[in-house]
C-alpha cells in the first residue's frame, strides 16, 4: 500500500450558529495517498469546504484525527499548522485570491518570501514557473490585466511553487467557461505525482473524471465513493506543452 498523505479518522466538525449546534462533518473517514487526486462532490452545505479547511490546516476537528504529511493537526500547535501550510500545502480557490497590488510574479513568489526565501531567489523561481505555465511575458503585469484563465493559472503557480505535498482546489473552475475549466483541471492534474497528492472539490462530473476516484458528501457524511465514469490518464511531458492551448 502506498503512503498516506491525508488521513481523516472518524472526524467530526461542529459549529455553533445562533445557539444551535451544526454538524458540518460527522464521522468522516478518508485517506488520500501520494500520487492520488481525489474529487469530492456533494450538494451545497454538505461539508465539502469544511473538509478542505481541515485538510489545509485552516481548521481543527471537534473530534477525531486529521493527519497531513505526517503532522497530526488535532494536536499540532498554531505555529506548526502555519508552517505546514506555507511549506507543504497549496490552496487554489474559485476566486483566485490574488493580491491586486502585487504583480503576477510577486503573487507567485509570495509564499516563498513568507517562508524567508531570499527575494531574488523567490522571484527567479516564480519566473521559471510562470514560463512553464505559458505566462513568461506576464510576470510584470498586475492581475486585473489578465483573463480569467490566466489568473487561475497564476493562482495554480502560487499554489505549487516550492515543494508542495498537497494541492487543495475548491471549485477552481466555477468562474470559467468549459474550455478554460478543462485547461485548469489539466494543469492541476499535472501536479499530482509520487511526492504530491490532491483533493478537488467540484460540482461537475466532467472535472471529477480527471480524478483517480470520487467521494460523495451529504449532510456532513461520506455516503458513497467511486471511480470516475470517464478515466483520464495521468499527463506526461512539460506543463508548457499542456498549457500551450490555454486562452490568453
């Protein structure tokens, strides 16, 4: 059996809302291995974002254990969780979350600089990664000058720069048309390998089909799990080749 990258063991997450206890997650067991992309589907309010927040060390469970890259988030200190997020976890959001006052290159380099990498070295790594994503000539521009597909590629670059073990994507195609959505999922899929796994939250079966398997959430519980209906083989070759048809 391959090594586990993410492990949820009987995880419950409860929130208080107006004096009422809301069970966002209930008894969730989930394992994601290195080299595996798992899609998570379910209706609004089913707990998908709560699951991602726990896997991304942005939250802690009410009960149960969440272990990411060997770190037990249930007992880790806030500093340990922050260090794990900076060094090992890449987050991709539907609304990009780019810093409008920073250039594209500065946005991509930001995680490295926050982790005390020298600015010149961080900038060089960002420049190289943007080139791989077909954005070599966009590094000095600001995000509002880019198309939606380009901004999402910048967000992906920021999420994978450095050594990332886990990529978490929350509806990353929600604001894109079908062509750009396919390109974004293709780029995410290309990041998964022997030292990296991922979780993709999506409502669209077309994008879930890029995953190795799909789990379904309802009312905070995993109610089913299946391989995708359409199996897409893992990509090979440079990312620049895969991105060459991306919209500009």
